[in-house]
C-alpha cells in the first residue's frame, strides 16, 4: 500500500481535473476487474462481476474520491504575480509560504500579501509568485483557468504511519485497489462496483451521478476522518492507529445503524481492529450515495487522519489495511 | 432598432417573476412560431422546444440529445400584507440588494387580472437622521405605496400573494446605441439567443447529429432550478447553459475582481458555485470561437449561482458547459449590457451547433 500511495500522491488531481490520477488508477484496476469506464463527470467505475447466477447478485458500490483541494488562476497581475481562487476547503493560513505546481509543471510559491495578519489570510490576500519579471513572462507559463495545488509529498514516520499530502482521499483509493487485489482470484458472490469519484471536495458531485448510473443495493464510502488525538482537538473518540473507523454520523448524514453494527460484528469475529466514528464537522460521498434514487443503504469506513486539508496530513497504514480487510470479510460473509 | 434588439426589448418588458412565467412563455411561443418541430410545456412550467437532427451522423432510431437552456424568470416581489395606512408589505423573490430598491417603480399583476403601479417608498433625505443616512434600509422595513389610504382600500386593489416586477423602460444608449438598459436582462438575453438560434436553424437548415432541445426554464432566481427538472425530462447527452454573467468592471475595482468586462465578448465559465464545467465541451466552444472569429473571454471569478450544477448532476451526470453574456447591475431595474456581447454569445451558440465535433 505504501508504494501505491507514493504513486498516487505524485500526480495532481484537483476537483474537475482528475484525469491524470484516473488514468493511473485505470491502469492498476483494469487487470483486476471485468469492466472499467469513466462516466459523464469523469468518475472512474471498475466492475468486478460476482459468482452468483444472474438475477441473484446484488450491486455493491464502494467509493473513494480521487480529487484533491487546490486553486484556480483568476488573473495575472501586471507585475507577474498570479491571483487564485480556492477549489474546495482551503486553509489559507496553513497553505501560506508553500510550493505549488501547475498542470503544465510550472512551479511557484503561495504568498500572503505582506502585512496580512495570520487570521486575515484568505483568497483575496494571497498570490502565487512564479518568479516571473512581469505579466508577459508569467503568461507564457500560466493563464486564466489553469489549476495548481500544493506539492504532493509522502514521508514515513514511526511504525506504519505516514505523513504528507494529499492523503485525503488517495488513501481511500488505495484501500479500494487493495480490496480489488484481494478479490482478483477469489471474487465474492455479488457484483462489486469500485468507484473513484470526482469533485467530492466541492460538494460530493461525482459520487452522486455515479450512484445514479449504478443504482447499487448497498454502498460503502472510504474517506479520511478527523480524530480526537491531536493536541487541542475536539472531543472525538476516534484515533490514529485505533483501527478501521466505522462511521455513525458526519455533517452530511446519519449512517444506517444496522449496516454499521453488522460491520462491527464482522470485525470482531475476524479479529480486525475497529472503532466507531462520529465526525464533528465535514461531509463525505456517503451522503451523496445515500440520497440517490429512492434511497440507498450506506455505510462508511474511514481512515483516521490528523491535520486534514493542511499541507501535511498524518495517518496509519494499518488502519487503512483494516478497512480493506473488513470489507473483504463482509463481502465474503 | 435591429431585429435582435427588438426581440430583447420584448422579452425584457415581459412580466415573469419566478413561478409566474406565463407572459414570457407566451412571448417565446409567439416568437418561435412554426420554426421548431415541437413545443411542449412540462409539469413545472419549462417550455421545451425540439429541433430534430438529420444527416449521416444522426441516429434516427436512437437520436443523441443536446440540451440548450436559458431561464425565463426574473427577480421580483410578492405582496404579503397591507398596513392600516394602506401601504403594502412585500417579500423579495430572488436576491436583491435593498439599496437598488428605494424610489423605484414596481408593477404588480393581481390575481384579478389588473395591473397596479407601486412606488417603493423611501424617507426623503430631509427627514433622515444621521443614523438613517449611514445604513441601508433592509427590505423588511420597506413598503410599496399604491396610493391606497386604508387597509380596506389596499385590499380592494391587491391580494396577499400578488407579484410585481420592476417597472422599467427598455432603451439603448451610448455611442451608436451600443449599450442596452432594462430589467430582467438576466436571463432574457439567454432566451433571445435561444430564439434566434432556433430561427437560424429553421431558415437555413443544416445536418445536426442530434436532436436539440431548447429549454426555456423557470424558477432559477429562487434556486429551485426548473432546468434541473427539464434535464430529467429531456435526458440529454450534453448540455449548454446560456446565462447572464454578473460583472464588476467598474471604476476602482482591481483586475482580479472584475469577473469579466462589457465589450470583451461572450463569457465562458470554467467554474462557479454550482459546478466545475466540462473541460472538453468548454475547449470545443473556445476553439469554435477562435475559428469563427467570435470574441470571448474567460470568466475570472469562481462565484455565482446558476442552473449549471443542477443540469450537470441530473441522472448519471451530463457533460455541461456555460456560455453567458456579461451584464452590469444585474438584479436591478437598470441592468446594462452591450449588444455586441449578446451577438457574440448568440453567434457562438449557433456556430457550435452547426459545427459540432465534441
């Protein structure tokens, strides 16, 4: 999983511009599945057929989003500095004085206007300096509508912990790949739809249309979740290293309780480390799936992560592996 | 006035606050006449006009579908009560800055079928305290003056639930009359572009690889998007929204905050609050504009609420792009646009349909 994560964080994939990561994932998933395609919003959908006879197979949708937060260029100033707007929930204070990379490989640094108090740093108070001497030179490299993101990076810490960005939600994608690898030679009885969704960070858009196209019987979403174990964190029991986090609630939904309890029982029976999660603020693709069509029974397995949406997020790969193991155990129940 | 400006004028003057689009629908039906293959109205009031495709790339047994949408409704007001002194209390329909309301004329269309002129009352400057002058009066504290002297007299003229819109002349101004002023340019400019495209396809037919569904939609200004419903009715393979884009090209506004400029041509939007638009469709529009010599500009801002997201995320998703006409002072009685920008949006729409390759 570590090597896959290294590959996945090395490619930019800002909401609406996910093609590079989608292509990488398609190459990885194609040998593991029976059918792979992109839908109208760009979500990558990979289908692994089940073993039960026609008409007796359920459709199971497993979803993780492949987009990340970033910036879009709105203007190039006369002096060559570049103005941007956020795509997704950017913490500008955390992003300040950091390197960014554009789609065409141009590098730059994100800088707050001098004299701006840390709490006042926002989209209209920052610019990107690419070292251009004037507008003319800058426009050779960057034009309106181009997108960029903080640089991807990944480092190993104690045990199986890793830090870097964007772990949200490349780790969910890595979990889906892990599940597909485990099912490669021993498929379960139901049809499994692995969905790598687009545009989650701007409002769970890709998962919604993907779910409509598939109309699954059951769905599970895989995403990072906040934790209560950092200094100054809010009251939340979920912790890094505490195992797969079975979601009960976040700002966007209340999960199906029977489904969550079933997953907990299977984890217990198979000795897979798990914990329950109630996310204090933030939404996930789970909700988009839940409210599709006449409604879909959903659960979410989260990977506990510290410092989400900052320039460096931290998680434990053992928790991600537990999410994959628990899913495979559930599919084979 | 050219034919195009006459059409915009007629649409601008039509009465159509969100939910009460009857007059606009009637004008559009009349203007299209027999130029389309069919005109239908769906259950929420969207007018859906079909132009059939033909030619080698047209699959007659299972035709592809292209949706082109513009909204008919405009911002307006709803009467909610009459005071003892005969003044009307009202609620805005759609988002308006209270500062553009004071002293304006409104025309109320009653459920009895009458028209009642109303003035939005404001305290004369002589009578304002220093505190009054320093802040904008909120809509809640405003009222309509219809010349009624008592509650009874007021209720004889209007009922709770009657709606009004700005009563505002349409005119051209500036050098050579290049600028247009009127109410409801958002999005009657879009409606006009669709009507002209329908006429153009009728007058000089071409091979269209799909059926085109021109959708004149309702309820955009109050955020419940008739266009989203129309998308489920039409089930398009692709969609193009034609809108008015609120621009801020005013003195003292720094470049990055101007959004787009009047005179810069039609506006292509990459992202707004509702959607990240399809890159391949947008790139096709850019290339078409460049090939045909149509002026266009890329929108600088990422805000604005449109029907785009509702269409894009209907069903299993629809590839959607947004083309718009830049408009100053939108959602006021005196919205201002340049006719040449409208022409570039109309021409790009027609050129895109005639040269479809995406």
